């Protein structure tokens, strides 16, 4: 029986985590999870996925995890409820993460599962696929059928997926549909002994995107028509999306010879009046730093995505870390302004990328979008984009009539922003200079000019701060009279938000604020928040406490630091535990 | 009509402020900014040749962008009336590449010295040659780091004594013409600053050439490595009859040490990157977020 009739309604768990593990040589370990996720999302369920890639190019252990519920899910979850083990390694590696009362579904020919605290469903995946279907490559689709039957996902949605995927391969489509049906039917022979079962969904159409998908979509919407990048994990998918999409829009995507060239080319394109972006990770970002100064000095707008990964040096390329913050905030020689934005979720990646372009254009300076590996590669359910929040801004240009011969590209204005002429649109050329320069762009190394021009460039940050020191850029939530305040940044938001919700339910007075802009800091929002709480906790995925350091330098606050550097995301349980520790030592 | 970011056609057709096309002379391309170069520096002649070539081509100053790196020669954009971008050491080529790919309607130069193009930015040359982006690259080679006061450069000859090589240069000098020929550049030429008229012709031919063009210019430094006498005695114009389509012959010529040949070594017609990159799709569409995201449902 597939219905969990042996459990009462209130015991059914309809928010749970499924982890699928196996050697990639088996094939389809990751796609099993992806297909299950897509089918569930189409029915209106909310999903949050996380995956871990092997370091090997081919073969090696990979795993995929999806948390699924009929209400919004903000984090990957604390532990695993259901483990699907394609092989022994998967069982050995992940069974420790299983909850008590969790479920293991495993290939009974390949896995020797320990006995005891878990519900076991032993199914000889590969043998069934080989002997009963004559199609060993259908093993993963068979497992998909098993999952649908056991956890209440209507098999029709999976059938649609299989049909779409193999629409040009009739023979494979038929075989895979058979494998799916076979797996689904097989569950009727199983007596369901666990409590995990999907509830009813709202059937609202939503999107399932990765952070990298969302950044590419946001960039295209913002009007980005030039992209240059060098392949690097975990940012490469942005390059791939832009290579596929830009030619359709009259734009150009260049795979550069190195990261210095990538940012150089973006600066060149933007000088030509075309919005440009590059995407990289820590090592590439390090190489780009000199060009970051050029963008700021010449006041040429550019957007740079840094999908952070674990460093230093080559570090752990497929693992997450929030350890490029210092580099983003302070990297580079000389004094120059830059904007640093850190999206907090997949949905945020879409919106903040559009805002990144808008700010770059409006204030004519580099904008760094600090994503990280967990955001790049996770997929998350998001609502259809709201166009009213996605207005696009373009740089201010001089007019031939008004500016003419007297045009001064770097005119000293109150806002620091001066109109920028574009070749062959504006008829009075100027040189964009890496050298210090006067208002017309002519070389001038006098102390007065350097002071005035440095101030002009930094003055623009005041304008940025004015429009970003808002609750939208730094949302606060939680208890209005909180004792403990959490300040987070970037991809940790979901885990922090869930931890706060759980703490509030337990009666703790906690609140959190999660700024999306880190330079300039939304100071009013942060000062109000800090003043409203007794103590501040800053969880971040780096060793040095880079954000805590930044806050201490700007806001005279000494936060309690909570650092995690193992390469895996914070769970809400970890944050809750730390929060309880801190509060019990009040 | 090449694409412009504002969707309009040429600026020259909608203004009376620009001089009539036939009236452009070399003077119209020289700005009032006085060059910082030392008396006798070869770069003065390169500047004049640039202005003369642009006047010959009758291209409007606002349709030209000169991108440069860092070094004495890279100051050149300030001394012209065109658009310019004085960038980062070694990055003139990738900056110019991005600009030309985004704005194929513009005339784009990448200028630099031997330090820029043979040393710190040498890694970009093979790629721009292979891509065949329609940029004119003029390398002003004085075989020395002039701006930093005379250290040896990758094109300094073996044995060359300088402040950074007091015992003499050990490394073999880079051969810019040979390198760019082997990288697949579709136009390779050599000029000499003491022959400015010929150089202006080379620059004009390079701009007319569809695709990446590279001009190696011997532009001596009177201050730290005066090679005028040396080159005066070695240079020789390529004969009219020289077959520019013969790559092995061009390579052989580039290997010759007895003479320093001037002229167009090699030229071929090959697909141009920014043109090809715009032919992947038959028609250009506008972006609609709502329809784009359907793939994620």
C-alpha cells in the first residue's frame, strides 16, 4: 500500500528531505533528484535543492538533496529524512545524517544496510532494471517511480517529464516510461511503514531556478548585451547561459583567455555604451582586481559576479565559503569606490542583478555581486518575477547641444556623477584615463586635483547609500524587542530565518537583519537594529569573521562571531543551537 | 548598418557640428595636449602617422577609439582628438576587443609598447590573432622600458646592458612579426618611425583590412637606447612584387637578421569575429523576462 494509513493525519510529515547518493558512473544519480524536484515543483510544491559534485571528472561519488514541502522552504534542512543509496558508499557516507525514524531505500544487491533505527526498503534496483525491463540504463527512472509511489507524487507529472525529455527519441521514451511505471507499480508490493508523504499543493506555477540561472536572467533583463568570462567553478553556468542567449539578442559573449582579459573586455564594451558583465570565482576575481580600479578610476560601469568558493589558492573548488568579502570590499591598490551586493536567495539573485546593473549605470562604478557556491548551484522555487520591481536604469549622457565643445567628462558635480559621452553618439571625444585627471580627462597629478577627484568619485557612494539604506536592502524580521540580534549576509539567510522562527516558537526574543548591500553599508538600518538588541551574533561561512570585522570597523559594534568553514552550508539547527547557547549565557 | 547601443545610425548624418568629411586633415586629429615625449623620440612620428592615416581614411574623430596600455607610447591617446582609453599595463588588446565586439561600427586601435605587447600583455596576442577581431594594433617598439628609465625589455637584443641587465641581456629577443605570423594574424606589417609617410600608409592599410592587423613599429628611444643609426642602415622596404599571401615566405622573411624589412609581410581575408558572432541567429529579438523564464517551470 502506498498510502500511509497506519499513521494518523497529524503524524504525517509533509516537509522532508530526500538525499540521493551514488557513483556518477551508475548514471542518473543527480538527474533522479532533478526530475523528482521538477515534477514536484510543477504541481505547486516548494523545493530547495543542494548538490555535491565529485572532484573527479567522470566517476566518483555524487549526491543530490531536495527538501520538499507544500509551503515555502528557505534552507536545505537540518538532516536527512529519506536516503536513497545506489551503492554501499552512498549508504556509508550518508546514513549518519539520517534522522531517527528516517527511511533508507537501497539497492539490495549492492548495499549491505545496517539494521536498527531506520525504515528499510530493500529493492534490487539494477537487477529489476536488467532482468524485468532489459534496460539497465533505466535504473534511475525506475527509482523515480519508486519515489513517486512511496511519497505520493502523482506519476502523471513524471510521465510528462520523461516524454518531454525524450521527445526526439521514441524508443528511449517508451523504455523510460516503462521503467517509471514499473517502479511506481512496484511500490504497491511494499508495505509503507514511514510517515513521509507529500500533502496537497496549491498548483500555482512557480519557477525552479539556480542562483546562476537567476543571475543570467537578471542580467539579460537589465540590458546586459556583452559578457566576457573564463570558465571557473562555480560560475561557469553564467558564461554558458550568456553564450547561448546573447546572440539571440544582438549581443556578444566572449570566452576570454584569462580573467584579466574578461574584465578588460567588459570595460571596453561598457565604454562603448553596451552594458557588460563578467562572472568568476575567487581565483579569477583575484586576477581581475587591477581592472576593478580602472573601472572605478575611469568611471566605466561594469558588473562583476564573484561566485565565491572555498579558498585560498585552489582551495576546495566545489565547496562553498563566504571568504572573498575582504577582497570584494577592500581589494585593489589605491583608494577607489565600488559597490558590493550580496544576494540572499535564488530569487534575490534575479532582482539584485538587475539592481546591480542599475547602480553601476547610475553611479558609473564597478558593482560586485557576491554570490557563493551554495547559491550558484542550489535550485529553489521562486514566484514568477514581478516586473514592477524590475525597472531598468541607464547611464546619464551629455547632449551635443548643451555640452558641446565645453564638455567635461569628469565634471565636478554635487553628486559626483557626471554625464558620460559614448563614442559616435556624442560628438566630442574624451580620453578615459587610468591616470589622475582633471575634469576634461587630461592628466593632472597635482595634489589639489587628486584630492578633488578622489572626493568626487567617493561622493557617488553617498548617493548609493541614500537609495539603499532602506528596509528593502536590509530587511529585519523577528521579535520587535529582541535581546539577541543576528546580522547575516549572502546565502545564509534561509537558515538564519528558519532558526529565528524556531527560536521564536520556543519563546526566545530574537531578531535578525540581512543586508543585501555590504558597501556602502545600510548604516541607519544597521545602527537602529544594533541599538535595539542587547547582543549581536554574526554567523558567516569564513574563518576570519570578515563581515563581523567590517561591521566592527564601521559601526563600533563587537559582534559574537559564529564561523563555519567546512565547505557545507549552515543548517538552521546549527544556528538555533548557537543562538540558544548565547542566550543561555546571558 | 552596424549596431549602435542607442539603435540610431551614424552620428555624422544627424549633425551640423561635425566638419564636412572632405575637410578633415591630419591636424584635425591632433589635440592641443603637448606630448610628454623626449626630443627625438620615435613616438612623435607614430603620432603624426596616425593622424595622417586617419585623415586619409576620412573617418570622424568621434568614430575612432584608441585604446592603450601603460608606457611612454601608451600616452598617445591624449595627444589625439579621437576617443581614447588609457587603461592598464598589458590590457589594451582585451579592452579594445570588448569594445570592438560590442561596437563593430567604431574604428578601434590597440596601441602599446614592447613591454605592453611582448611582456605583460603578450598572452592576449595569440587569442586576438586567432579570433581575428577587426582591431588595428600598433606596437611602438623601442626595445627598452622608457617610462621607468631604461630597463631591458623582451625585445632588447642579447647582450644589451641596461640598469636591470648590468651584465647584459641573456634572453633572446622576442620577434614580434614572427610571433604574430605564427599566431595566425590576418595582417602583419612592420614600419619605422623614421619613415613616417610609409608608416601612415601601413596604418591606413591596416585599418582598411577587415580583421586583426598588427604593425610592428621600430620607434627608437633617444634617451635610453638610441637605435636610429642601427635601423637606418638595416631597413629595407619590401618590393612592390612581394607576395603577401605567402605565409611561409613571410615567416622566412621575419627570420632574416641581415635586413629589417618594412611593409606588409602578410595579409589574408578571413572571417571576422564580430561579424561571425552576429550571424549565429537570423534575427535579433528583444528580451522578455516572462517568456524567458518559462524554461524554468
